[in-house]
C-alpha cells in the first residue's frame, strides 16, 4: 500500500521512478510508485487501489469486475500503496505529505490503517525526519507489517507489529518494495544495491539467507507471491520500456513474461491476477497465461495505481 510525485505516462511509473533514482538519488522519487505486494489464500474479495480524481490520490476499493467503487480516505494528502490484511477487514497504506516548494520541496511519509468500510483510520508510524515509512504490507497472520523505511541512511526493509510498535530493521537494502511470503517466513524485496538497475531478492525474516532472484541488467521490481507461495509475479522492462508482468518460481527459476502491465497482484484463490495497465487503467486476467483479460477500470476515470486483491472476509455463523 505504494511514494512521491507521479511521473507516470507514457513511460510506466516504476520505470520513471527508477530512472529518476539512478540519475538523482534513492530518495523522494521512490515514495510515489504504486505496487501490490501480498496475495493471501482465500475466497476472492475486493480489490484495493489508489485513485487520483481530484488532484490527490485516495484509497478506494472495487469489486473484481470494477463495480461497487468505495472511497475510504478523503485527506488532502496523497494516500498510496494499499495492502489488505489476510482477513480482508483492514487495509494498510502510506500517506505522503508534501511541504516546501521548488528546490526546497520535501515529503513526509507515514503508515496508516483503515477498516474496509473506511472507518477506524489510525496512524501507526511517526517516523523521524523526512521520507520516513512507506510501502507497508501485512504478514499472513496479520500480526506484523513489513515496510520500507528511511532512518537517515537509505531505504531499508523493516518489520513492526501491526499496531506500529516493535520496529526492527531486517536488512540494509537500498530497497523499493517488499512482500511477505504466504508462510510468513520470507520477504521478497526490490533492491538497487551496488548501483544495480533493480533486482528482486528474498531474505529470511531474521535477515539471514539473502538470495538474489533476478539478475537481468534491466529493472526487475515489485514482487507479489502467489497464494500458495510457489510463484512470484514482478514487473520488468527488459523487453519493453513500458514494461511487462513476469512470473517466476519463488526460487528465481523459470522466468517468463505474462502480460503487459506495470504491477500486479494475484487473486486469493490464485486463478486470476489484477494488473495496473501501463497506459492507464486496471485489468484482470487468468494467472497462468493472461487469457480472458478484461479492462475493469478504464483510465478515463482517473489515475489508478497499485491494485491489491484482498480475500473476502469470513462470515460469522
């Protein structure tokens, strides 16, 4: 739930941000990108995303066919990078507050949670300094939140309790996004370490066992685990500047292009995938081969980013 000013079309948001990061710094320009980072097993529920309708982004949810739009936030700041809790009852996201102007413009980012009906809005971080905490994702049991944090050196991977307490750094990473594996034992993250153009890595929750999963010289970013944990979807611009969604095994093997798009999220039942279309809008397709692709939200409605497919809440008996 993801991250700065939106330099988005015609080049995709992620590619634009990475180019800016390589040219300038892994700083403010990373705060504005969208992304979806978690797919927990369950019955398919609603899709969360950020939409810019009135000059700033807010958090919305929609049905998988694009109907039933519901606006959850109304703050004048930008709210971005929504991520569903495993039970489909809460969403975590980051707020981007801009202050200053011109050469002195700065961004303060903090993490919030909100109930699925828009009630219960709560700020859970109060990060030191500027560019603090962003791109949050729930753990599979809903007790932890992983996120990217700037604590004065670079953007690293952190984990905290779901109420914002107990923050700890997992790994120094020059990171861009993070995702929990469905078993909660690993994190997949995008890193620009050693001056790379961006690759997907995995690491154990205690910071051990770092593994580089992609090695292409172009940008690979924004990983999303399948509900069973065997596959990872990610963005790559290795074939086209506008980029595609690729799929690989969770150990980094068998990479293959799936469909056009700038980021994606598996459905909770693992059969479908929701995609942010590079030219604008939101589409859903079959997760195995991208067949039966349908545009459920055309870009004419606004600037739609960072879709995350949540599980339907279990009904009380």
